[in-house]
C-alpha cells in the first residue's frame, strides 16, 4: 500500500489513486511545500476564492468554493433565472431569427398562431416598422413571404412599391417561382384594373363597390371627404348603371360617369325641386373628379381588368413601383387590387394568403383605411394575413381608422426608429416596456423588437441563409454602381 493510501486508510475519506486534488484538502506547512512535485495539484496553492476550510465538510465532498457575493442589480440577475431566458417562442410556424438574450431560435407565423388551439393571437395581421436601411425589406421577403410559402396551402400577394433597377424589388423573387409580376404604369403601357369589375361585387357586394368608388373619388380630391349629397348621387349612379350590363359586357368606370348628375324622377319624386337640383349638382361634382382621374391615368383605370391579373400562383406581385409617388395612383391601385382580391379569394377556399403592403401607409394612413377596417372580418374568413410595412407611425393621424388597424395587429416587428419621437410612438402604441424606446433608437441593422399576442417583447436578430441573401438583396443598384467604380 502506498504512503498516500495508508495515510487515508480508516479515516472514512474517499480518494482516487494518483489524484491528490480529490483528497480532503489539508493545508501543508510552508516548509514542506517546496518539496512537492511540480505536477501535483494543490488547491491551497492556486489563486482564487478560498476553498472549504472545515475538515468535516471537505471529508463529505464539499469542495466548492465558499464564494463571496458580488454586487449586482435585479435587471442583471435575470440571467440567473433560466425561466426568463428560455426560448420566448415554441417551434410552430417559421424561423424568424435568434433571440439576442437566450441565443435560441424565434419561430412565429401569424396564420399558424391564429389557427392554433388555443389561439396565440386574436388577429393574423402584422405590422413591420423601421427606418430606411434598418433591414425591413430583407426581413419581410424572408420571414413573411419565402419561408411561409414552404408551408402547405400557403401563397403570398405583394403590392410592390420599391423601385429596383426599373421594376419592383420582388420581381426577381416572383420569377424564381416561375411567374411574372403584374406591372402597372401611368402611361397606359401596363396592366389595367377595373373599378367596376364583377369580381369586386362578388367579394363585397354592391355596397363594397359603392364604398370603393367613394374612396377613389376621395383620393382623387386629395383626401377630401364626400358630403352626404355626393355620396347619394354616387350610389344612385352605380345602381342605375349595373342592371344595364347584367347580360352583356363588363361595365367600366366610363359607363358610370354619364349617370352622375342624373336625378331619377321616380326615385326622388318626394324631393323638392331645390333638393333635386342640389343632388344634380353633387353628382356633377363627383363626375368631374372621376373624369380627371381617367384623363390623368388613361390605360390604368379606363377599361376592363387585364387578363394577366390572376392569383392562381403561389406568389403574385402587383408591381406599382413605376407609378408616381405623389398623387392618387398608388393608393388607388392598392385599394382596387385589395377589393378585387377579396372577390377572387372567395371562390378559392382552403388557402391562407399573406398580403404584403410595401409602403403600407397608403392603406392605413389615408382614406383606404376604412376599406381595410370594414373588410377585416371578411379577410379573416378568407384566410388573409395582412402585412403592413412602413417607416414610422407618427405620420398616421390619431383619429384615423388606420390607428385602430395597427392596434388590432397582433404580430409586431419594430426595427430601428432613429428619432426619439418615433421610438416613443412605437413603445406607447404597441405596449412595449418603457425602457424599450431607447433600445429601438439604437437597434443595429437586422435587429428588431418582436412582440406577438400578449407575450412580452423580445430583442431578435434576423439571420438569413446565403440563398436568401442572394434572393432578397435590396441594394442591387448600389452594389452595381460600386462595382463599376
């Protein structure tokens, strides 16, 4: 028996041959330390926190250091609670990115969350907000479009506003799926959308068509609302026009114009001559506005809907990047396209459709917000998940229906908002923690604050594969220019 084993025999202390580190620590007099072999591990000679000094504790295996506490705060100490840094989401849906705190995967899909039991969100609508260059477009292409298309019975429709090399930025993505973007122009060389398309009535009825004509007239006036006389004159003209084309060709906007200002003597027999004249004048006022729209955007609104407008593919892009930024063209096409889409999808049940509104302010910051709000229930019934992409929310009037639409959205992705007032708006509107406003101001590119349903917000980093980076590149023109230099 070795000296070491003999020394510990009968003492009730376990030891491993050749590992002095596992024997009870016995402090060695300084005079003896110099004689030890250089390869021995002697805890007393190592730097760090003092080890157990009581022999009875050491004999029972308590070799952990008797640590001395360090000052900290409650916020810092959250890392010690594994429940707080566990995965903020489950694995349902699609991968959104990586939680910055726990480094775990974040998975979410509004449609999946809405259809789950119990429901994780009460609305499938989504808001994506952030400054230019913060990473919104790449995120939306990847997380809201490409990845959900891998799921069963899923498709996407995009209103593509951002110009990239003379066409919408989604054009290359659409072509990779074997389709061509539906291109709109102001000079008559692109696609047409008919305000009177029967597909619109199929989705929302005659009331929906009347509401759309009202919104289009308002957009043509620079967001000036119609009074009650003008609304009645417009509704009467529509009801006069539709029966005349039930068995013939599809009516167009030009067919409605002659009936604006015409007062049916039977329908309005109870009105006084002055009232009928006022109704006549109101109809003419609407007629001049719509005439101006047809003159300015000939080829865009003055005929039947082009045959290439279809939703049979997995991915459809309404390319509105070549329409002028100022004027009503963009919101008009968005509004008509939205109503046409509702009618088209009514006959194609069983699919879930993600509808992306790039420059979504046009749909929730102006008169079109009333269309979205009034069709919310219908949209959910048709399996539509709206994604509104915008720069900031401070441009939306507080009394606008768009504020209600934003507040009802249950999936929120907030990228960097460099201005304090914009960050504060997001923090207040989406119910983030007060300190999150400062985080939003300083978010790096590709980072965002994510919140869904009643769950607290999470700081997430968006991560893409190399293939996704190639497909979703939004700086192609700048990169090409740099290459030429």
